[in-house]
């Protein structure tokens, strides 16, 4: 039967301690930055929040479009306004005058001083 010396036991204990420490370090790093780690969870949470916000905006826009569709179907004034705005339609006898803002138009002749 082999008996180990106190020095041998101490050496084995140190090796075991270092091995446990190394494995623990690897596991902690993996838990922090691994594929399913803490940082990945935070990133996924941010993406989920952004997508949820986008879904809410789209739902609001969808409801607005449904309301507009309903108004166009049932309100002749809304239909007329939409046709004029989007299609540029005019009633018989009307004259269209297009005005441009000063900031958008360029002067025909630059002023000379």
C-alpha cells in the first residue's frame, strides 16, 4: 500500500485547487459572454424592447389607416379632400394656381450692385 507524504498531499491539493479555479473561471467567462450569457441576454432584451416599440408604432399607424379608410368610405368630403390632395383632381370650372415659397425658388436675375 502506497502512502503519500505530506508534501505530495499538499501538491495534489494545490493542483486540484488550481484546476477548480480554472474551470470556475472558464464557466464564469462563458456565463458572461457566451452564446447564452448575460451580455447576450441583455442584447436580446434591447432588441425585444425595440421590436415591441416598433410593433406599437405600426399598430398605431395601422389603426390610423383603418380610420382613414372608414372615413373615405363613408364621408364624401374626406374622399374629395383625399382625391384633391393625392391625385391633384379639380372640380369643373376651378383654376389651379401653384405658389412656391421664396426659399424654394431661385431668383431669375441676380441683383448687381
